[in-house]
């Protein structure tokens, strides 16, 4: 199947900036997508350089401080 070209995510109730990282099959290695959330907009689209193809488990890691970051509403891959 064709690899995704970009990823879109929506966040709500912004409290603090952070980063959302998307990994295929495990949290080891490099993420296939990374979205920086700074509060400037709720819906964020970011290009994907090397997306996995086929079926994979997706692991989502949130990075930021010790405080509450934001509410993660949804995400999608776009071909």
C-alpha cells in the first residue's frame, strides 16, 4: 500500500507546549512523525518524510514538562 505523505492531529484545551511523536510497532528507534504543539492552532498538519507501509501498531508518545500539556482529540494519516 502507498505510504502516507502527511499527518494531521487536533489538540484542545492547550495548557503547555509539547511534542507528539508517532512510532510504528515499538517505541524504540525514530518516530515516523513528530508534531510540535505550541498553542498557535488546534489542528496541525505535518509532512512525513519516511512513513511505514502496510499494517502496523502505532505508538503515540507525548513529550513536555511535568504539567498537563493539552487534550489530544484525534489524528489521521493522509496519503
